[in-house]
C-alpha cells in the first residue's frame, strides 16, 4: 500500500507541474495594471488634480517636446498630482501629453496619471476680424470633437473625462461664447457614442465653465437648454475665481473695521479666508440651482486659482491681490476645502505660461502657475522643496529651487494688505 500511495502522489505531482507549465505567464505590466474609472478618480483625495499647460515660450507655435513634457509630468507626480486637465486637441499639445504619460508608464510601472481631455468649442467667426455670431457654432467644432473621441479611444487607460468646451457659455467670453444648446448637442453626441460602444461607458462627459454659466449667477443663464445640459452631463465642472472679483466685485476684499488694528499679515489672512468663502458660495449657488431642477449631479471644481503677480488690475496699483504669499494661502484653502468635501479641484495651474499675455510679461495671466517657467517653486510649494520632494528633478536643466532664494523676509517685502475699507464687513 505504501508503494501504491507513493506512485499516486508522484502522478499527482507530475500532473500539477505539467499543468503549471502550460499556463502562459502574464507580462509584468499586465499583472500590475489596474483599471481606474472616472468615478474612482473624481472626488478622491488620493488623485490630486491640476490644470496643465507645458508651454514655456511666448507663443504656442513652440510646442513642448516629448522630453520636456516628461520632465514636467515627473515633477507633478512627485508632488502627488495624478490627474491633469488639458484644453484643446487642435494643437499637438494634448496628444503629446498622452504620449508622454504612456512612455513614462512603460519606463516605470508605478507611474500613474490620467487626463481630463478638453475639446475647444467656438462660435462662428470666433477669433477673427469678423463679428462673432454667438447664435451659430463654428464649423470647426465637429472636427475638434472627432479628435477628442479618437484620442479617448487611443488612450483609454489615460483619458477618463472629455470636457466639451472651456468657459464656452459665459457671456463675458465675448470672442467666442456659444449658446448652451451647442454644448448640449455635443455632450449628447458623446453620450450616444458611449451607449453605442464607440466610447468607453466608464468615460465621463462634462463641460467646464464659470459658476454663472451653470446657473449659479444671473437668471439670463437659466434657460431650458442649460437644464437639459445639467441632466445630460456626468458631472458639473465649475470655475470660480475670487481673484478677479477683487477688482470687479470686491464685496469681500479689503481691510474692514477693526481689522485695521491688526498686522498686515493678519489682515491678509482674513481677506484670503473671505476669498475662500466667496469661492465656496459660488459653488453653493450652483448646488442650489441644480437642486431647484430636481436633479442630483456630482460637482467638482474645474478651475480656480490665484496669480502671484500682476502689473494691472490686481497688482500694487490695483486691488493689491497678487503675490506669492496670497497665492499660497488660497491654494491651501482650496485644497483643504475640496478634499474635505470629496471634490476634485483642477487647480489653475501647474506652471506659468508666458504665451497667455505675450505682449505684457507682467500680466496676471502669465503668473498663475505654482512653478515659474524656469522651474522655481513658488511659496505655496516651498515646504515640498524642503522635504526634497523634487530631488534630482529638473525643468529646462534647472533644479527645482525656491523663489526668492527661499528668503521669506524678502518675499514679504513685496506683499501688501488689501485696501482699507474703513467699515465693518457684513457677515
């Protein structure tokens, strides 16, 4: 019996070995690859989001190279960024970002980054010498949507959201805005492609626009097409910019009443806390409007930011809103609020982009980045530099160092409190 048992055990062992040898092992990348959906990313504080443009020159004719994009993405990954927002697919930039992410994933299986892919939408005659016709869309929009669909299908592991238009409905975008029915048309088109299997059903569709355009502002925006749009999108991507309203609607901005007795830094801290509450109130106004329609949709912050410099309306001769100290306070407030509320915040923006106001190097639009063009970390990120987060990383060959040579006293010499209002602010 003992011999028989040995023979049976040996036969079982041989069968197991043969079976294992017939199994084809999966490639390492396939074994470690995880499927991540938009619903897993948005609102998850482990997937920090940011708006990203890699342009380093004063014209977008100079497209960043693949190596430059990889350089930027590694910097962002080091600070915990895992989701990027892009703005159009007319230019090679977004396509090249996707290629750079794919290349980095092949080089390092632990590299993880996803994209909210923007498709730019215009009205007829936008950005031309002709009068913009806001009632008719540009004939170029269809090709832009087609390009976005093609990229989403080519990079399904990276593209998790398509945003139809950027601030394309807000009335102050006088060069190009369209009516909500245009955005609705393309959102419905993309949702139809999802239902037909021509796009991943896990891909989320939205449009990214000012809080007013989402119904949180004037009643002129409260039209039937907007109601249908809110019902059609997978979530609302809402923009809020208190910095601009330090000039246009400074109800919250200033040194009020007994705040005049405080130190300048205390005055600034109070003003920036109110700026954060102002942003939250704009978000809440959208929430209220959506609820008034009997709808329930996720809402995330598609853009918010604070420039670190301005030689115009927001600078020392204007509302005195822009400097690195105030930018850092606003960044912290926004991250803390959105993480607490389980919302994504595509903070605007990662790096300064000098093309945005090429004719005026001191213009605020050039200075929304958390990094300068040459790779210096602004005050909001100084602590990460101290923690050696960016060790061995460079931008344009420059190591990641602090602005102002890390001297806070020198930085604060350029920081001014908001204008004194001489009255008590109504809470």
